[in-house]
């Protein structure tokens, strides 16, 4: 019996090592990684520059604490703010949930600065923002919330991809101070809103003077065709949360907060022991520089479109396929039933991905995937679906 807390339903497989888009298990079997450990290892495994950075930084100083200046943190902040193209400041945490928590704290600070006693935040149906108490309730997963009640105060939930619902809520309740939104919802099955949704949210946030908080933890870092997903709407959020792919596997979370709101945080009002440590920031600087200098986001757009187009063609008319959706290398194929078992079949065929929202094959391949590997995904997914339903 394992002494691990039983919160994960793990596949009976262990990785021995990885190389680029490939993973090798402890029995020497090879798998195409169409998952990236949930959108984390965007540059693939054992990326030479990232590995070299981690090794050299580990040999210098891994941890410093924020009682001293951390040059890697300053450099990463400069880089992210430059990429965001905003007058802003950055803060570093250890995970996506912590990054979103920082956005929630920002919203409350903003509300209190306007003398609102119980500031409220609009959150979305279908949202996922992490596993802390605040983020499970900002998210919409009943499963993630079950047993952890009471919810935090001040959340107003509206339908995703429905700007009118946001406006109705804003009109009704003057204590609303922010809107928290994912540009694409990953955990609820890769839900892509209409092209102008984020533009409408931005307009409403301006009109009602509330903060636009954009959670790019999963869809950011080049995965959907631009470094930040919201860039495609040509808008600037008031704050952005990042994590997952930011340091290619070294734990890190980040927030980019626009001026003047960034100055609501004062000395001592927020912090983290590990947050922004030299190792994670060094790994993130190299990861970001690689994504930008090689334009891997363009490859994500190109290969993602190929997979999307190909699956639409090959699965057209398949009565078990409810929908195919996504952007760049964040793709979902929704089936007509719960389909976790298809993962066992996938492993037999030498590919790994995961299931989101119980019924959706979620593909999150590395941004560095090439034409041949993309073709493998295009061939394997329809084959797997056919075999899966033939077996059932
Ligand atoms: C959009 C989004 N926000 C936040 C999180 C939480 O990130 P973490 O698991 O690093 O806390 C996730 C994780 O899946 C996510 O997809």
C-alpha cells in the first residue's frame, strides 16, 4: 500500500526519461507526448538550453528568499512586462493557483481602495483556477469544491462566452470590482469563446471600471499561437496569471499587474518563500527566450491548425464525435460518453494525452512538434476512437 494521499487516479505507468516530444517508460517503451504534463513542457523534455540553465543555476544558488534582491526575478519581470506590452509589474509564485489567488487579492485591494466593504468578483461557469480554497470556489467544478465548503464570499457566477450576462451582473451589483476569465477554458473540455468575447469583456470592464483579470495559466506561453492568448484580441488585461509552461516544468507562477493597480500591493502585503527563486526564474527566462526567439508560438498555430483540420475531416460523420474544438495546440475532441478508458488504449498505441470534463480527449502537444509527429497525432486519434468504440 502506498503512503501517498489518495487524491489522484494515476495511470499504471512511470516515466524513466524524456527527449523532445518523446517519453520513455521504465520498461523501455516509447510514447509521443501529446499532453506535456497538462500543458507544462511546451519545449519538450530535456530541452538542451533549459537543462543547461537549470544545471548551471543549481550549481550557483537555488534559493535566496525575497529578503535579498534576486536578479533572475528582475530579469524575468522585465521580460514578461515587455512581452505584455503594458506599464506593469510582475510578481512570482509557485503555481497557477497561487497566481490566480494573487489576482483575487488584487481585486479585493482594488475594491477596498474604492471603499467597497465586500468587493465581489465575476467568475465563469465552467471555469478552473486551481485547488486552493479561494480558487476552487472561483472555479466551477462541483467535484473540486465538494467537502470544502463554505465558499469564499463575493463571487458572482455568470455563463462563459456571454458578455451580456456580465453586463447584467455589473448593472445589478455595484460592489462588483473585477471579472476573472480564461481566454480558453481548458479543464472544462477546451471551451473556446467567440472571437470577440474578450474584446467585449474589456469594453465592459472599462465601462464599469472593474478589473479585467485574465487567467492564462494553461493557454499562455505560446500554446494558442501567440505568447499570450489574449494578444489575438489586441486587448490589454489589467492583470494576467501565468504558470504551467512558463519554466518548462520547474514550478513557477507569475502575475503581471498593470499600473496603477500594481501599486495597491505594498511592502509586506503579499509574498512567498519560494516565489521567484533563482532556479525557477532562470529556467523561465530561458524558456521564454526560446519560445520567442524560435517563434514556437507560430509552430503551435501551424501544427494545431493541421491537427484540427485533419481531425475534422477524418472524424466528419463519426456519430460518436460530438465536437472538435480548440486553438493552436490546445485541442479537444468531445465524445458522446465518458471516455477515460481510451487512455489505456492510447498508451498501447504509444501516445499519451488526457481526458478533460470526463468526455473530451484533450491534446496539448509540445510547441516544438514537427510535421511527422503532428501527422502521427492526426492518424492515431481517429484510429483510437474507432478501436475504442469497436471494443465497447
Ligand atoms: C486556467 C488554469 N488556472 C489555474 C490552474 C491551477 O494551476 P496549478 O495546478 O499550477 O495550481 C490551472 C490548472 O490546470 C488552470 O488550467
